[in-house]
């Protein structure tokens, strides 16, 4: 979903903060050829896995093992057209037994620091695309205030009639454009999980299985899937 919502075009530079094993970068590379891709991952083992996955899929991605809170000086001198990120969701609770998984899920670097690092890496007019918990929306908007605008918020609801548990947000650095709240994207077809097996809605199926893009710029939810 994060990769699908990034409006990158061939020839542009994209960086993912906290790329993990590289799934979002590889999905984006599959949909948009000709991108210059960089991934930042704090956990050295996961960074190695991301490099392996990129090579196995024939994707030329630069993966750096670094902490977003202390990026290398050379990287701080670079600028990108797009920044994407899926920051850790959970501020408290029991950590996963696997250290890499725990680091990916639990917020020990504040969400605001992720947004600051992303905005600093963007060219003027560049796009920041995030996915996070819906309950963190107020923090995200506060961190963007005065620095990025024309924000589009896409709620992601697991099923019809359910509250959105996640949101995708796209915002343009330096823009003063108005905020837009888009109609929700519903992921599952049935009202409840009744049996093992996939029950994705046609829209979710197009994104997750056929590589369709999510157009956060569209005013019409029916036009949100723009290409496969």
C-alpha cells in the first residue's frame, strides 16, 4: 500500500526510511521502472536481507545501514524527489522476541523525528508519503505544519462499517495547498472473517495482486487506481 501510494516517475530519486527487508522499495521498482532507489535500515541484518532481496529481484537499490536519527554526512547532503516511510506503530507494550521485528514495530525514535528526517531529505516540492495508525494522525499533521502542505489522507478500513485503523498520507514539501480527506479504501470484501482464504475487495486486489497505483491526487475514489 505504501509503494502504491508513492507517485514517483521514472528517473526520480526515492528514499525509504526504515526499509526493513526492502518490500516497499521492490514493489515500487516493479511498478515504476527507472527509479534511483535508496533504503535506510538501522538493523544491519535486515539491511543485508534488503540488499539480497533487491539483487535477487534484479533491482538496483542502494541499501545503507544507518539510523534515521544520525544519518551519515554524505546522505544528509543528498536530496530526493520522494520519501516513503512506514514508521514503527507501537509506543508501548510487549516487544516481539525477534529483535529486528521488535525494532520495526516499537517506536523508540519519535514519529516526529521520522517526519523531520524525511522532510529534510526532500527537494522543494518533493513528496513525503507515510503509512501509520489512524490515531497518530494528529501528531503527523502537527509535524507537517508549516513545512509541507496539500496533504491527502486516505483512511484504510479493514471492512465496510469498520473504523479506519491505518491512514496513508501524502504531503508536498513547501506547499500551502489545502488538506483533503479522501473516502476510505476498504480492504476486505466480507463483513467478517469467516474462513481461511483471501477475501480482498476488487480495489485492494488490484493494488496488492496486480500492482495498481493509489492516486492520492484524485477527488474520485473510483479513479483512485490509476495503472497496473
